[in-house]
C-alpha cells in the first residue's frame, strides 16, 4: 500500500504576493504598473478565499519556516512594500472585509514623508506616518523593515548593509513596540555576498527576508532569507501564477 505524501514539506506551496500601491494615482499623474485598482485588488483576495488558500500572518509564516510540517499545503502571505498611505485608505478596508492579515515593509527614512526614492520614476505619494503605522499594526498588519534609505543592497558594502538592517529595526521597534523579524530587500535583490549578508541578518534578529518576483515557493524552504514573491500588478494572472 502506498503511503500518502500529502503532509510532506515538498508538497507545500508558499505564495508570497508582493504589492505596492492599491488604488489610483494622484490626479493628473500617469498610471504605472505598481498601481492596482481597488476592484482588481479585491478580485485577487476573492480568488484566495474562494480557492481555499490559507492566508498567514507573520507569526504563522515564521512558525512554518521553523517547522515545515505546520505550513498549510497552500499558504499565502500578503506583503506590501514602501508604506504608502493607500495601505490605510484603500487596502486595509478590503483586507478587513476578507479577514486577511498582511505584512507592510517600510523604509524608515521616509515615514511621514513621500517616496523621494522613486522621484522622476513614480508619481509622488504620501508614506504613512507613525500614527498610521501604529493603527495598521492594531488591525493585523505587521509593520516590518524595508531598510532606512531604500537603497539597492547591491550598491552597499556589508557594513552599510548592517547599518540599514540595524538602524531600521531599532527605530521600528522603538516606535511601534513590536519585534521586527522580517525584511524586504529594496528593489527586490539582496546584493553580491549573500552568505555574509544572511549571516548578518540572523545576527541582527531577522528570521525571514523577501526578494521580488520569481513566483511562489515550493517547500521545504531552503533559505528563509531568499523567499520569492509573486510580483503583483494590475495585469498579474494570479490563476496562472499559482497553478503549480
């Protein structure tokens, strides 16, 4: 008799969806790929709900990384980069409607300001202030690190990377009163010396880090500091992305 392999880690899928801006750009500004209309965003959430994907919170993800057998067979994590005000105004009401938690990665130098790191490329948008980030935390959105300056890690030395990791973590923890254990690499890449960087991340207290793009992760997860994400835009075919 052949034994079932349903509970084996290799049969588990972790789909980390990577979003940026939900809603429309400011009046008079161009629509870019990083803006997802509210209706489209809602359709993505509906797909996960209707197809029985288990949407994890950050604690559930970390537990699944530590003990792969506890990760659901089809697990999803909803992540948002940069901390745009649309997270509060547009995304949060839809997340609450579905009862879904999420993770928001914020570059701390821009809290309460605008996305100057994208000047000339993306429309200027407000970044959440500390009060807004605290409110999101209270609603089930785990606010985590996106560095300090939103600089590509490929442009930084290891010591500069350490400054980005430690300073952003310390400030977020001081302002929010919550532990910071996850990191999203600015622009989705982790740089050249991955071995040294990941050793440093562990020393700093990070337990997971996220790339951008490359699709879902199939268990067992080999390196928690190289978690792939499904890049989410207005034209992402989520059905095709998650059909593995």
